[in-house]
């Protein structure tokens, strides 16, 4: 089992997180329930900061809020001294409403609308991560209109294929993101960016993918980016001293998963910077990392109640829980693997193999295939760990399922980060058949 930082299993096999048992949390908040271990998030933030610190260049850790975002989470990230990346006007809104310093917000997105760009500019977003020529032109025009010189990074597609699921590879040349480094896309983008008086080109960015275990492509990435900087700072007439190498560090979802640690990742980054700064003669002063999953992923755990138990003799045993693909789309979207367990009966020997399925009208609504578990009874509490990233963030109301509550635990206390949706939330904004606004 991959449990959050403060997990404890007592001699009776009862799991507690942040000093609270799952039964206590269920009684107070109901199920399905997303639980976030604050200590685990703090530890990841601290590890990134300390592992990237102490070298001869500045490092800024920018939390990728697409992994999980809400007011309290943004406040926790700010309290831990990280910056934040947002990829839509909506994520920007959440960060701003949380009180996040706009100067520490990095605005991503491959199709920012005029309204989103204006929103970012007028709220004083620190940096736009520009993804296309259209955006470059529009941003330059709107920044000029507001009398601003807006700091920007250009998102570069480096032509590096990370070994991860194809839906979360973003560094290959056919990617929809960024300016291709092969061909002249990236070069032309630099020339255009340097030509606008309303933009200040401060750096280049690249994000090669997510849930990456083999981190050696990051060395290649640093080589490619610094080689390109040599051109920018040479023949293209720029003066850039900052690079952002995106996020992507993988996490363990099952006990078989052995991702590199943050320290190993940081060492590789520092070694590569040392090597390629020298090779390409580039005076890099600052590096940015954009982790999302590795900050919040293992801090989260989802609690369900077992409902219908169906045994098809000699074929399959099913346990249906009270959530499913509406709170965790990853298994059906990426064939992501998880482990299920009984948090009140940890340590009991497995006796049966079950598929843990959701309550949705899709045969693909399977959370865990072939879970080896003790005999499960209707009403038992069930849990899946490592659900802190890209689960609630991708949650839906499919089949009219209200979204779960999200609660935080720390030092024997728990409190709500996001309230459970009620049925009335499902029709909020709905109007009657011919009702005019
Ligand atoms: C531009 C960018 N930065 C950072 C991230 C965060 O990646 P991860 O959650 O894998 O660390 C993403 C995720 O897709 C991204 O698109």
C-alpha cells in the first residue's frame, strides 16, 4: 500500500492519516471522500526546495495547479513558498481568489482567449508562457494597450519523447504544445518576441510529459534548451538567462512502481546544467521546475463504501463502490493502475480476487482490476491511495453524480477544503424549457 506521509496502521489493522481513522472521517464527511494529507504536501514542497537549493544558480519551484487546485491548496502552496502555474482563466481565478501573489503566477495554455489574456494582464500575472504565434501577437497588442511590458517565456517543443503514456507526452515534435525547435518555429517565435516593445522575453520553457520514471530525457532537454539559448543569445540578439524544464516527475501508484526521488531528479538536473552550461557557454542564472503530480499525488487517498458485491461463478467477482470514473477517470483514460485496500482491516490476508468497479453506466468504469483482497462485505470501507493528483481535478458529474468532498487532515484535525456537491448543484445554472434570461 502506498500511503500518505502521516499514515499509521495500529495493531488491529486500522489505518489513520493525520491522526484520524478512516471510520472517523467517513462518519463526519461521508463517502466517496477525497482526503489530503497536509504534511505530505508540505514534505514534497520542502524536498523540491531543499534539493534544488544550494547551487550556484537560483531555482524557483512552480506548482502546476492543474494537478489539483482549490482555494486552500493554493494557500498551502503559497505558504510553502512555491509559485504557481495556471493553464486557463479558471485556474487563474482560483489562484487569485486564494490571495496568491499575481507576480508569482505563471500563465500557461495553448489556446488562451482574448478575454483570458486580458484577465491575466489586468491581474498582474508575473509571466505568460506563450504557446503560439497567435498568442504572441495578441498578447503584444493587448499588453501595449494596457501600457505594459509583460514578461514572457516561450514554450518550446524540443523533439524529445518521454517514455510515458502517449496522452501525457508533450515534448515530441507532433505535440499540440509550443514552438517546434526543429524547423524554424522556435527561432521565428524568438525573433517575433524580441521585436515587440510590449513584451520582455525572459526565458524559454519546455515540458516533455508527465508520470516520467526514466528521467534521462531531462539531461537531453537541458542540452537542447541551452544549445538553443546559444543561438538566441548569439545570432538572434537576445539576452536570456532563465530556463523552465516543466514538471513530469512520476510517482508510485502501486507498490511495484519505483519512481526516482526528488533528490535524484534534482541531482540529474544540476549535473546536466553544469555540463551543458559549460559546453554551450550559456550564463544561466535561474532554473524553474513545474511539478504537479509529485507535489500532491501521494498526499491524496480516496475513501469509498463497498456496495453491491457480485460474484459470477468461475468468471469474476465485482465490488461496486459509491464513486468511480466520475472521481477518478485515470484508469479508463490512461489505463492507470491503482491498488485497493480495506483501511479498517489492513494486514488481513487476501482471500479473493475482485474487480473494483464504480457505479457508472460504463463497463469501462473499473477502478482496480484484479485486486487481491480479504473477503469484502457490503458496507465495508474501501480505499485507493495516490489519488491526490489529476483525480478531483478531472472529476465530472457523469450520471448526475455530485462531486465528492475534499477534506484535509493534519495533527489529529480535519476540515473541509471543498464541500461535497448536493443534487441542487447539478442543476445550478439550468433554465426551464423556453425560459428567457
Ligand atoms: C506545462 C506543464 N507544466 C507542468 C505540468 C505538471 O506535470 P506533472 O504533474 O507531471 O508534474 C504539466 C502537466 O501536464 C504541464 O502541462
